[in-house]
């Protein structure tokens, strides 16, 4: 059982690069690595994991706050992120967005909560049948929500594609109409030019014949 409790080793809460509270089960440089990770991630909501030798750093960013834990690889991802979701809910309920908080302001009050949650999830709550069922239902809900969001996003992209297709069709129709009008204009212009050229040629021919045969062409 003790080995199981060591799967989750470190946890912190931060806003940006400012650590608000942290707790470590073991000695080491987990907090230094965590700060380096905080410096590299943004403030947009995300769930991401980083590897560090035999350990994983799992990160949850939500509502401008960052929740992070270090765990052994054997802990997988489900339990660490269940821990982070739990910690995020507890911290937000107690302190809100903590926008004005300074470094380690909540360590005295919230570090014990981190310690208790690390121990609780280190025992793997899934070993309790009721907790396991709740976890599976929660996981299904998250998957369904994620799938729905993906479908909606895909629908938006399809709508955008349809809009662009309609626009291209309208542009093509306009181009064809303009091309037909231009073709008719050029045809009439060419016809008029041929009529004028025919008239000029007839006039030149008449002048040549008139010079030889008289104005009425009666002497030819």
C-alpha cells in the first residue's frame, strides 16, 4: 500500500509563473522543474503531460489558474488528472480566480489540502467500486462533451466550406455572364468593322471603275 501512495509525489497551484501553493511527498527538485514548465506553457485552457525521466508532470490550466502534479509513470493519466480536477474545484471554491494573490499566499491554508489529496488519489480511488463507477461516468461525460464539441467544430468548418463554395459558384456564374456579354459585344464590333470595311472596299472599287468608265460606269 505504501508503494501505491508514492505514485503521486508533488502538486502545486499557480497563476502564470507565480506559485500560490505547493506540496511535495518526496525531497528533490520537482518544484524547480515545475517552475520551468510554468514558464513555457501559456494561459489558455489545456490538459497536457510532460515526461521527466521516470516521472510525468501533468498540467491542467483552467480559468487562468494552473494545477500541476508530478507522478510516477505507473500512475497513468486518469488518476493524476482526477486529482487535478478535484484540486481545481476545491481551490476555485475557496479562493476564486486569485488574481491579486502573491507567491505562496495560500501555502499555509491549501498545502495541507494538496497533501491530503495526494495521499487520497495515491491510494487510487478506483479501488472503491462506487468511486470507480463515478469516475467512469465522469470520463464518459467528458468524452461525450469532447466528441460533441468536435462535431460542432467540424460542422462550423463544413458551414464555412459551404459558404465558400456558394461564393465560388456565384463568382463563376457572374464570370460566365460577363464573358457572354463580352463575347456578344466583340461579335457586334467585328460585324460593324466588316460592314465598314466592305463599304470602304466598295467605294474604292467604284472610284477605280468610275475613273475608267465614267461616273455611271456606262463606258465599261
